[in-house]
C-alpha cells in the first residue's frame, strides 16, 4: 500500500557463533535500509598484546575464538616470523598445514551439519533434525571428532591449542601417532564424500550474484598458510601490502568495524572465494566431488556455499591424509629464532576466510603494536548487500517467515561474530 513503511527486527540469530541483530526497513514494498548490528563489547585483544613478548602471541590470540583458534595462531606466528626473518619449511611446514586441515574439518563439519543443514531441511535446530536424521547427524559428529583429533595431536589440545611456537612446535608427533591418524583420515574422507552427496540434494534459492571474491592464492597448493592476496576483479598483491588496499571503518549501528577495498566497496571472503579463485588447486578427489555435486569451476550462489564447504571437507581430509602418510619426524621441533626490531605481516585462510595480523616489535621482540582483522568483519558489508537484494524478493512475507529467510541468508557466511568483536535480532520496519 502506498506510503507504508514496514520494519523487521530479529532479536537473536540462532546457529551462529555470537550475538547480533538485523534491522530491515521496507517502504512501499521496497527495501530501503539494511543494518547488520554486532553489539558484543570489544575484547581488546590488540591492546592485550602490546607490551607482551612476541613468543606469547600465538597462545594469546588462540583465545580469540574457540571455533578457529588455529587460524589465529597461524596468522599470528606467520606475522611474527615475517618480522624476525624466520622461515619454517619441510616437515614443520607440513605439520602446520596438517593442523589447519584439522581446524577446517571440525569447523566445516560443525557448520554444515549443526548450523546450516537444518535451514534446508526445515528444522529449527540440529537437535530436532537428529530425531529424524540420526545417522546423518552422527556422521557429522564423527567428522568433527576426527578434526579435533588432528588438532589435539599436532596442537596439543582440542580447544585453544598450546603446541605452536614461533619457529615451529614444542613437540612433534611420532610416526606411530601419524599412522593411527592416517587410518582415521581414510574413513573421514569417505564421510566427507558422503557429505557432498547429501548437501547437493538440498533445494537452493536462485540467487546468483557478481561478487569481488578475495582469497589467498598459492602457486602449487589450495591455500591455507601462504600465498598472495588475489581477487576476482584483478587484485594481486603481497600480504605485506594488505593495508594499502584494505581499509576499516566504524559504522554507527555496529561495534565491529566494516572492511572495504580502497576505491571499491564490499568484498567476499571464505570458502566460496577460495573455491572460485583456486578451484584448480583442489586435489583430484575434491574436484571430482564438486563435479558430482553439480558445481562447475565457478559458484556464484551463496546458498550453495554449504556444498563448497563440503567439498573443502573432502579436500582437507585428503590433504591431511597425504601429509600423515608421508610424514617423517623432523630432527628438531623448531628452528632457531633471534629477536630483533621489525614489522611483520601474516595472512592465512581461516575456515571463514582471510585472517590478517600485523605486529611491530622492538629490539627485544616485545610487541609495540598489533592489528588483527578477522574474516567476519571483512564480510559484514557484503552480508548487508546480499540481504538487501535477497529480502527484496520476499517483502510480502509475514515477519516470522521473513526472519527465517534472513537468518538463512546470514548463515551462508557462517559468521563468527564473537571473533569480530556476538549475533540475531531482526528489526523489520514497515511503519
């Protein structure tokens, strides 16, 4: 009706890590405003790091998130090693890659089975879904268990691992430990392949969009720890140049900063970005799984990100198995480190996308300045833009149905709100 305004408020978004709110204003059946609000108070980790010795940073930053602590450790340790001129190679580098595989497996399994699949199957949560899909949920739990097993073995414990140090590790696994892990990973790869088949049968909204995808790209590997920052719009730069092209700004409706590309605007990080920019770096079994699911070399529908995560599950299991089967314990668990003044940059691929760290050290290796940019804060702007376009297709729906649609759209990104600073409160304004 002419001149009418409708406002939708979603108080809490379920099945994401954290708390936040969503405000949608509709006037005359047209979406005129969308605000993704993150209202968790900042936790000041960057401030905590100042005045601490750089060797403490990997353990401190691992506490930022209980879902992706490895990502924070890896970006942290790479940035510090960059400042100190340290290179970790050979089996130590492979072990770090294995540790990252473990985190991807447990995080992707959690998201696919427990957080996102209920949307497609019409359940309020995974508990209700398990009543009718018990074996499926059990499969997801088995996958997550194997991911946790990797993190425990290489990282020292399941949550907030403690075995990573500047220059390598405090302890490295034995051959026998790796043989046991390899056996579990063969089973995990089969479960991951079953996951791809399962999620590819879901019904997806038609919502292909043109995005500027941003991810690391490595000349020989699907990206975890290293690579250049590239985008689907031609960006190609060293990690050390991150702050020359990526900026952050405060918006009034959110405690978390919004990231954007200088001279452009929103961009998209995470599994969909990695897949579109590095499809050719997936292992053969992962590429075959993608083809069997009906995915091509490109995927532009964010709702199909659940399939892409399942493909990455296959890849992570396959890559972890490769590392475990070829493992030879290094002579020493770490390389020598000499402390000096300098600035270091690190960027790795967390399950949800690129995670950037920068540290400035003094002569003794004490942290003078720290900067951390999580993937969720980088995706915030794009989430709002997606919601603006998506909600426009459903403006006539009742608030309850609209809330469900909005929540599902946000969960495409698997936001870890508590990393960015928690999440949903939908506020729908039609008045």
